[in-house]
């Protein structure tokens, strides 16, 4: 894989095991044992991927994830957690993690998930001839792994970008959660449908003027999600309506 990977794990035995498996894949691996050091290392070294334990000293893994995403970092993050409840897993995804593993886990499965995350994060480089995808005011440049909404750059994680790309390649089509899981997560047959919902919420927070009333990434109740082609037309219609109301008010005042 030849990637720079940061492991943030305070269990020395676990971090040593992970390091051995990832270095066998040809990666350069660094290890830190607390959340504060993880933040500093991501900011300075800019790794290609972070393996992040949730239970870290000083700053826990969830806060590390939240802080990195608030700073605009799109580094792929694989969370390691001993918390096996669904709500704990979804909380990590809500904060911007790309994937998670619950302890105890197989080092081979961890390596496979790291490999998949790196493959997705680099997918844009293999598609340099692709034209940017445009759906209304949303534009995806798969070659540069960039997203713009009405000309404004938006930072997405690799999983969020993959989800949006799936929808943008067939605008207006409704994708079920199962179809999204198959196309975005691939080998993760155990991914929960609520995991899709968590990623959709995160994308809406970044794309929508009002995430509570989405106009771009729409829910089709009982079916799934779609990326609407009508955003620009809807915006134009609202602008025309506002102009008409202003004209009527001015006429009434005069």
C-alpha cells in the first residue's frame, strides 16, 4: 500500500500488533499513545490514514475525530472501540469517522479495512480523465477528490465522498440503503443500514442550507435516498417568488 499510517493506541501490545501487520503491507507506520499527540501528529505529518482507539488518555478518540473534522481534515479514520452498542458506533460515524472495528478484532480484518479505505481515498487519482460530476449546484471532481456547492469548497471524508459520488453518477435515481452499502462499503457485509443514515446526516450538514429540510440529498420515504437534479430550478423559483413579493410590497407602499 505504501501509505503513511498513524496508530493512536495506548495499549502497547495492541499497537505493536497493528504496526507489524501494517508494515508487512509496505506502509510507513507511526504510533502515539494519547489523543493530544494524535492531533499534533496529524497536523504536522499529515498521514494518509489514522487508526484511532476511542479510549485514549488526555483527549479521547471521539474528540480527536471531532476536532480533526472541525479543522477541515479529510484524513480517513478507522475507529477501534470496545463499545459494541449500535449507538456508540453511530456516534463515531456522526463525528466523521469513516469506519470502525469493535474489540476484539482480527488483525487481518483490520488490514483489509485499512486497505479498502486507502483504495477509496485514492480512487480519484485513478480517474484523472473523469469530467467533474455536476448535479444542480453540487459539483464533484473525482480526479482531485474535491466537492463544491454553489462554488463553495466542501470537505468530505472518503466515505462521505463515495456516498455522494454514487448518488451523483445517477442523479434523481433512488438508491436503497442496501444498494448504498454494496457500492460504498463493499466487503463490509455487516454494515448496518443506520450507518448509511449517519453518513447521510453528515453530508447534509455540509451540503444543505437547512439540513432539517434537505433540498439536495433527499429522502424518499420507504425507499432510500437520491441526489436531486432540481436544486437550481428550485432556487430560481424561490428567487422569482421573493422578487414578486418584494415588487408587490413596493407597489402597495407607493
